[in-house]
């Protein structure tokens, strides 16, 4: 099954600006005598739809289609319950209202067909994903000739909106991605990733930042933060008012953070073992050495959580137990449920990656960015096509979207190992199944209380999948584990500072339940989950001691101010 790249869709969309034939072919009314072109594609995949089900769907479609045109005949405008068509321009013009209504009807029918497909579950998932991508791309809101909002802007501005939109489109074509924010409004180290600190160590994989204390006393045990290596670390340190890093410092923790290198050709042979041994384990030992503490509080976000957990399992196999506690945010350890990302992973696709970059090579950051954008194409692709190009609007500044556009490459060998052994074969959770850095690992041997966070609307790490880590960690004493569920998605749920007083979270002390039973018995609390985490950290941070006067130690002197050089290197 072909994966769907929003950048390729964007190129296809450009050709559709003047040619609507494809849109008309795919989205034309479907009658019992004229089967939709999608059926041909299904047959090529070896999938089919039960004839009785197909007849029922077609009859339902024709009933709804007939009602729509009956309303049109008596000038009754259709209801458009879709935010893409919320502007008065869609409701004030019958032609555009019925264009949108016909599109929504056809979209519902095509998705109903996809859901009715008789095929293995994974094939059905891929078909549904592909159909949804096509439906999103073919919205009349995405084309100048069928978007009344863009047409109104064109008339009001006397053509200026179109001229500006074309200019912005050409600029985006030059840089190879769609602009989602005003990138000139941000500078790494100035107004994002600006928490004061010092780089105290570096190797080819990472720089270690030690942040400057903001309190007179600190917990004796430091906090080591491992961010995902597929993004820049400053998602945890956007601006002072929404910085996870700053919040932890304000709670009296000495914070160390790994700033991963943005790999180039010199790192094309780096492996998963290297990221564990020379990355996470090295950072753990440095935090111990500089703080002069045997125990540290370990923290991992997303893939960073998978990395720090693997590193602690390797150390456990070597007889070391350095973690006083472990925090995992939206992290997968059990890859049984990988959400919508599952459509990109099968034996054929993994083998293809292994053949091309499995021994040497890079996975470009733009490939990862396109994949993640495709998961929310209406929000992260077509929304900007409409506003930036059709309407000629400049995207407003938004720190999170600036970070989202600052992608990173990955070494091919590391990525392929991770893809096969976790997403495809789900071996990480199985005791003794994997050998990492020379040791057979068992996540159940990590001897530390665990705080696990999941986001309720997370499409990358479904909250039930984050919850599944409870069964993997501390299997003999699950009461050491805590789980907190936050509102919103993979990023917005995590970056939810208390001062904003937004959203809510759920907690339930009964962590030995299954996910649904846990949720059924959980109590909802307004606001941020951060204070729950802060209380957990303080329990395991040790006594309060005087804040260090300077970063590093006699062996680890200052290299440069935070955020360091590595985070400023952009993917080609």
C-alpha cells in the first residue's frame, strides 16, 4: 500500500487549480448502474465489498442525494455541519452550499464503503486511511474555483490576495514544505529554547545541558530529561510561560537535558545501540557524576521514553539501578496498538527501508514531517493551502508550529532497528527477547516507581497504549506505578502549564485495572496535570540542599551557553 505524502498531495493540488476533472470523477454521484472508481482500486488490492452491503449503501446514498436535490429545487439551503464550511460565504450562495453538501455526502459514502470492505484488519485500516486522505484533498475548500471565501478575498483585494498567495506558494515550493507559522518571529535561544543553562558535555550524538537553578535550594537528586530524537528538544522549553523545563526548575530540581544531534552523513551508520550506550546511558552517568548522586529522576517523552526505558533495562542487566523514579510521557513500550501510524508499518515497507538505509544512510526529517502531517491533513496541510495560497493570508506566529517545522534526520540503521523490533514485531516488551548494547533486556527489571502520562486524544500514542506500560514496568509490584490521563493530543496535552488553567486530567489510584475500567473509575480534575507530576517528583527527589553555584564539575567544565549548537542545526 502506498503511503500518502502531504507534500506530494500539495503538488497534485497545484495541478488541480486549473483542472477539476479528477475531483469530478472521484466525487461524482454514485448510482446503482455506475459503480464508483474506488471499487476498481479495491479489486486491485484483493479486497471486496459484500454485494448486499454495496446495494444497501447505494440505495441510502440515492435517497440522501435525492433529498438534497429536492431541497435545491425549492431553494432550501442544506445544513453544513463542518468547520471547513462555516463561513457565511458557503451559506449565502446556493451553488457553493450544494457543492459543499454534495462533497460531504460523497465523503460519507466513500468512508462507509471503506468501512464495509472485507479484508484483513490491517488492510482495512490502510484502505480507510488512504480514502480519508483522498477525501480531505478533494474538498471544494481546497480549490480557488470552488471556494467562495477565496473568491471574495480575490474581489475585495482586487487580485492582491491571489498574487500574494502565489508568491507564498512559490516560496514554500522553494523550501520544500508548507509554512504553518511566521518563522521569522522565532529564534532558537532567543525566544524559544531560552531557559538559562550551560552545555557541560558533548559527543557526536548529543549535548548535555545543565540548567541554571531558580531556587536557593534544590532536591539533591537531579532530573534527567530525554526528549524524542525525532524532534528538537525545545518542545519541552518553548517559551517561559509554557516550558516544562522551566516548570521543573521552579519546583526546585537540578535539570539536565539531552539535546540530540541532527544527524548528517557522518552519522549514517549510527545504530540503536549507539543511542542507548553513547546517548542515554552516558547521560545518566554524567548526571550522577556531576550531581554526586547515585540516584536520579529519569524522564522520557515519546521516543525519548522508549530510549530511557531501554537504557535503564540495559543498566539493570548490568546490575545498575540508577533511577529514583521514572517519568514517561506519551510513550510506547508495548507496541500492540500504535494508532494510525500502523498504516505505515508492514513487512514490505520495513524491508524496503532496511534495503535502502538499513546499513548506512539517513531518513530525511522532511519524510517524518510529511508522515506526521498526513495524520491530521485537514489541520496541518489543507488548512494552510486555503489560508496561505487561496486567500493570501500570512500564517500568524505560533511557537509550537515553529518547532513542528524544525525537523530532524535519523540514522538509517537506528531507525530500521527501531521500526522492526518495536512497531513491526513488538519485541521490546518481551523479557529477554532483545539484546541491546550487549545485554539481554527485561523492562520488568527496572527498579523504580513510575509516573506514566497519556493524552486522551493522542493519535500517535493512543492513551490505552501508554496505559499498557503499567503491565510492563514493576510487574511484581504494580502499586509503584501511577497513571494520569490528560485532555487533548500528543503535544497540546503535554504542554499544558497550570497558569493557563486549561483542559483537565483524570486520575485513579487503581493501576492494576484494564484501561477502560481505569477510566470508568477515574475522577476528572480541572486544569493541568503538571502539579500531580511535581508532587511525584518531590517524593523521589531526596532532601533539599543548597543550589549548585556553577554548572558541571572539575571534569565537566562549561562548553557553551544553552541551548547549544546542536539544536540550531536544521535538517537539509
